[in-house]
C-alpha cells in the first residue's frame, strides 16, 4: 500500500473536522406536531366578504393602475409652459417610523412645447373643461405639444380621441407616436371646426419602446385649441385595462370598497358623472397628483359587473353634507321618477344600481381627515347621515366609522341603531425580526377582536344587536414606494403574514363579517403593474388561494405545538375538509393528524406557497419568484411534511360523519 504524505493526512483531517462541525451546527431534525381536528366542533360561518378588496383614488391604484388611460393630465389641469419639468421628488417621513421616503410625483404639466417658445398659451376665459385650455399659435412651422415616456408594444393597436377647434389653414393635424430612436407612426386629422369637436383615431406602432412620445402638431397657420385628449390600448374593456381585469377576476373578491379612503372626505360624487371629457380635473383632495374624474360611479359599477363583485361605496361625511349624501344614494338606487334617478338615466343607466353596502365616512377620528370633528359632534352627524340614507333606501346596509378605544365604544353606545357594521382599520408597519414581522397583522386583528368582545360585555344590548366588524382596510404598510405613491413592494414574508391574518379572521368568524384588503393595485396592493404588464405581488397569492379553495365552516383545531399556525374548515355540503398550515420556520416540520368525528380520505389536493428566501418578491412582466403550486397529495399514516417558510392548503374528501 502506498504511504500517504503528511500533507494528505493533514488535509483529510481538516476536511473530516469541517464536515463534523457542519453536521453538528446544522439542525437536520424534523420536529413533529400532533394535531387533532374535530369536524363536529364548528364555529360561525366564514363570510365571503372576508375576502373583500379596497380601491382608492390614490397614487397608481386606479389611474396608471386599473384604468387604461395612458396619458397624464389629459384635461390640462396644469398650465403648459416653456419650462418643461413635470416631475418633482417627494420627501416624506413614513408615519410608522422615521424612514425618509422618496418618490417622484407629477408637480407640473407633463406636456412639452413643440416649436417656438411662447407658442402655447392657456385660455382661462372659455375653457373646454376645467379651468383652462391650451391654445397653440402655429405660424407655418411644426408647432404643438408632446407627452413623453409612454410605453407602447409593436403591432398592438391603440385608440384615442382628441377634442380640437381651429381654422382649416391648420390642416392636417398630426397625431404621432415617436420612439426615442426616431421610429414614427402618424395619423392625420383632415377636418376641423371653429367649435370644439371630438375626433377619434387609431394607431398601431411597428416598434416596442418604453420611451415613446405622443406628438400633436400642425405645420399650417392659425390658432389650434386642444380641449382634451385620450389614448388607450384598444383591448381595454370599457376603459379598464384588460390584463388587470383578468387578474381581478382571478382574485375573485366578492366586494370592492370605493372611492376612499381619505380621498372620499374631500370628494364630490357629482364630479364623476356625465360626459367623461367634460368632467373637471381636480387636485386630489387628500393625496398628491391629479384627480381626472374619468372614473366615477358609472365606471366603478361597470367594473363591478365585469368582475362579478358587489359594490361598497363610501360617502363623504367629512366636507360632505347630509343632502349631498342622500342625493348620491338616490342617484345610485332611485327609480327614474326621482330627480336623481332621472339624472342617472340621462347619463346612460335607467335601471337602479341597487347598491347595498355603504360606508358612512372614513377615519373621521383622525385629525388628518378633511372635515374632522370632535367625537361628540360626529356621532350626531353619523346618525343624521344614516337617517337620511335610510329614508331614501330603507334596505341600505350601513357601516359606521370605528377606531378601537373611546371612538368605537362611543359609536357603539350612541349609534348602534344607525349602523349594521362598524369599521376598523389596521396597518402593520413592519419589523426587522422575521418572526415578529409575520405575526404583526394577525396580532392586530386579534387585538381588535378582543376589544369588541369587551364592548359586547360592557354595553347593554350590544350582544343582541350583533354589530359585527368590517375591517375595511388592513395590510402591511412599510418600505420603499417602488410603484409610485404608497406603492410598497411586498415580499414572501408578507405573504405568510397575510395568510396568518386570514387565519385570525377565521378564528373570530363570529365577529368579523367583512374585511377589505387595502389596496388592490399598486398602492400597498396585491397586484402590481407597469405600463405594459401586470402580475400578483406575493400578498395576492394567499388572498386568491384561500378565496378559491378554503372551506366556509371553521372547525376546531388542537395542536401540541405553537410552531405552526393552523386552521381547518369544512364546506357547506360537508363533502370535504380544508387544512391551512403556515410554517414560519426555516426548517421542515412534520404533522401527525387525528380527525375526530368523521372518516377522511387519505388522497387529496395540495396548494403550496413556498420560498426559502423571506425577501423573495414578484415583478410584473417577469416569471414569478413566489407562486402557487398545485399537486395531488396522499397522507400516508395521516402524516404531512411541512416545508420551511411555507403556506400549505390541503383539501381532503369526507367519507362520512359520525
């Protein structure tokens, strides 16, 4: 046998020692948890409204999110000047901690002058819409306006309309898409009138580019007035983005709260009805940016119809009046022989919308809220609003403004006869500790439930009135604004936390009637978009998974370990049981199940959301890093191996109850 060199022996000893140290420092054991599920011990049914959503006129939730309009400030809220500098940088302190958040927002006109300086002026005397209309003086040279940084896709058709007035000597008017490399597609408008007229156009670029300009110009002579202009992908569905509508259908939320949020306390619903191009642009009353009023009651109701969801409209109890709110209810639900119902019919919808759910105000307890007032005054205003609403529509379901503590308790003591549900809002501002972070939302939900149980014990008659909770805003809210104002990026750890929050709703199904994840798109949203793509953020995955597959009757779960968060439910017909397990740990675990009160099939379906990196995230238009995987499963010996950092949802058939 060949003798080993001393170097080889030393190397062998070093490698052996390293392997021994690695095997000792790495936890290779799989802990076991015994879980009993009693199918005979059931709780209050889980309401479908727990899977609700919330969309607000804020940031890129509706505009540059769900709504298909590509152009910013299409009605010229900002004056067009020679000083083209549309974007400003926000520097805000995040309310949850001392972090400084920076994000761009539109601070002046996004329209750039084409041609000579001072060729564009703003007419404030006879504006087409809003307070001003651009007038372009053309003197036999290319002159007009352009909007930059648009994203287009080759061979995709885009449709638009433009409101113009001017002299025939201006013709033709060119509407042109131009890429940063100089590629162009041009449409000519060959007629014009001295009175404002709307002209439709279509353009199909031969190029794909994220830095494309829309140019509007003439090379003739005269004064060209542009009332407004619109540009959308031609596959839009009644003005809504087709790709986002597809995701909303997949999310399958049963109800959407709208239009706010803080926004509603400064919003006049009349601004959002009538001819869309004639609705006035406004400064967003609560947030940055412009409210185009392109999306109002009619558009919102069309979206609800498209995605088969119920409307849930918040009314303005901030700066709004009782009369204004009563007229809004009549506009939505009144017959055509009422004043407001007749107006709705003139605006294109003769049949009443039959809106059932109404939020009577938003966060009126906060001094940040427009129209904020002392609690003693607000109770009176709420009751007056409620009485006015019910006089118009006795079948309306009203949700009052709550806030755990004195505010909620006072509302329940003094306004329980004037509401069906009481709203609460929670936001988790994140933690650097992963275990703590994942539990933040669920812990707040639990705190709200405990507070309301105490109210039921201490307020006479409240238990019998059964005023349940509408958690009509809930989510994580922390980190950088990657997707515009409040456009938080979500990670795998947030998906685990949202699932854990759902579990807490299920455990308190006797109290929580409704919950509305805030907000659906971009703005702390479970769906994220770019101008040309859309996809689910990590938090959207458990929301759609549980909505699609979790049972509706919660049943008792007992476990001998707290390492896993588990809930179980059967369906209404008692044909299957679903088990949802969250493993917040970095190692696998094994569950040994015991099913009491029934005989369960061993074979079933499993849906898994898992990633080894808690900071994994999804990007719209890219293959998702975190996704739902569906497989067949067999529980051999009633055992299940649970993956690290995972959400398991399992469905097993029930053969019989006993």
